[in-house]
C-alpha cells in the first residue's frame, strides 16, 4: 500500500521540519559539469583531407608550365580567384590576329580587356545597335537570337566558354551594327574589348597596324561548296625533313598567394582566472572555444574567399553548368 506525503496535517497546519531539506543540502553538494559546448563546431573534414605545404615565407609562388592550346579555334583564359584574364597568345585564335607573332603586343592587348558579369536573361548585345566591342565568353552560355516566325525571336546558336562575338565587326574598317541579339542563358562571365581600345593599341604598335591592314586587304581564302576552308593535300615524303626542336616554357608571371591570417584577441579577467578556475581552467576553456572558431573561419575562407577560395579558383572547364537558368553554375571540386 502506497501513501502520499502531505506537508499539511489533518488540522491544516504545516508540519515542523525534522531534517535538512534538499534545497539547502544542494548548496553543499558537488555538481557534475561539462566543458563549455559550442554548436558552431563542425567536422571540418576538408582541413584534414587537403594536402598542406609548409611555407616559410609570407608569399607562396606556384611555378607552372605555360599551358595553352593553339589551333582549336577557342580562346582560353586563366583565373586568379574571381578575376579572369585571357591568355595573350590565345588571341591568335581570333581570325583577325591569326599569325601575329608579337607577344608583347598581345600581352598589352590582353590587358585592355575588361571583365563583365551578366545575370541570366540579361542582354549582352542588341540587334541594330553599334557593334563597337569584341566579346570573349569566358564562362556560361549565351544564346544568339534572330528574327523568327510570327515576330518571335529564335535561337540561332548557343555560345559557350571560349567562343567570341564581334570579331568580323572589329575587322571592318568602319564600325557597323549588330545583326543579332545575344542574351545570357545562364550566369555569364565575359571579357570585352571596346573598339576604341583596339584602335588605340593599333596606333601605338606599327606591327599590329600593319597586320590588321593586311588582313583587311587580303582576299578571302579558298572555300569549298559548304563554306569550309579548302584543304590542299600533298602526299609523299622524301629526303631528310627537319626535326622540330622543343622546350618546356614557363609562365612569365606565375601565381603568387599572399598568405592570409585569421586572428583575434582573447580577453580573460584575472579575477575570473583566479577565483573561478576549478574544476576547469577558465583560460584553457576560453582558448579552446576561440581556436574552434578560428578553425571554422579558416575552412570557410578556404572554400569561399574570392582570392584563394576553392570555389572561385575552380578551373572554368571543371564547372558544371545547369540546363536552365534557374540556378547558378556549381564548380566541381574533384
């Protein structure tokens, strides 16, 4: 049989306390405590899996072989964080500059390009407006639109990274008008060269001016019935052909990473460290949580920083575009 304990007597008066109560006894008891918890701590697997290099100086320089592909008809770029720059010798992929050998002029011309970001649906060029710039598509998809049935625009072509617009208009002696409209199908990064900048470069370079004038005055190359360049075939190999000589060229301006520092100042009052330092060391716990926060910030910067973050430094060829423009392109970190 179980009976409940009633603090009131039958007469309704409180009973006198016969022993020490639990609320008072709790003041003398030792509680079991945990170390300070922090919800912002993650697994940080990326910091553990990446190969780390011990750097003794304040700048980390990455020397690489000079990499570019000539003859494929597509312009290649190099990215430094969120900044994208055209490889100077890749400008020879443009019909206007094909065969031009002055590397210093190409480097100066590459410096005149300006980077531009477009949102999905934004117009890059519009039909009927002056064609006063050369456009290099670094990343994304651009739709080339023309008039279609029932006064509706139709997609004439889809351009991707490495394609270009405005080269025939730039070749002409006088500026013309755009014959089509170019619209961004996804988030697009382009490099533009105004006609005024190109003419200023021509005015300062006798070699470039002579080359462009030669291209403008040259007859059109031979073509077949399909508009393709005529192929001249020669067969037979006799004699002693000269073997080509090769060498491994390096980048003239290798990428340099200025080391970044995540830092803060931890403040602990001496009164707290002296009077409330048992059973846990207050300075140690404060330091532990601060280090955890710094490590979390380290991984965040490693992924998202615009200068050295993995997302912004992913190679343009390794970024996977979406089929529609409803979502941004996602780099593939492999």
